[in-house]
C-alpha cells in the first residue's frame, strides 16, 4: 500500500513538473523538490521491503544492496548535484 502511495505521489510530482510550460522559477523548484522527496520516499520503502524479504529468506541480498544504494543516492536532499534545501513560496 505504501509503495503504491509513493508511486502515486511520484507520478503527481512528475506531472506537475512536466505540466509547467511557462512556469515561474519557484514553481519549478517546488515541483522538483516534491519529485525528489517522492523518489526518496519510494527508495526508503523499497529498501525496507527488501530488508524484510531478506530476513525471511524470500529475497535476494543483491536486491537489498541495490535498494540501500538507491536510498544513499537520494540522500537527505535528493540526487547528487540537486541540493534543494528550501523553497520560497
């Protein structure tokens, strides 16, 4: 359920980002931030799911390692080179 919610939020954020044809800079920044946060949330959910599967011997360790790397890649503020800490409204 959480995975579907995260994917839905990701899709909404992507749509908001793409939909803006002639946006103000703040709107683009807000959409990008929302997209990054949804990606980060999705990465955390997938990592937790992989941990649970590996703990039950129902998942692959490689999948868990990939999920952990994804969480690390998104880090605290999104992907490397895209440090959006604050958005002015």
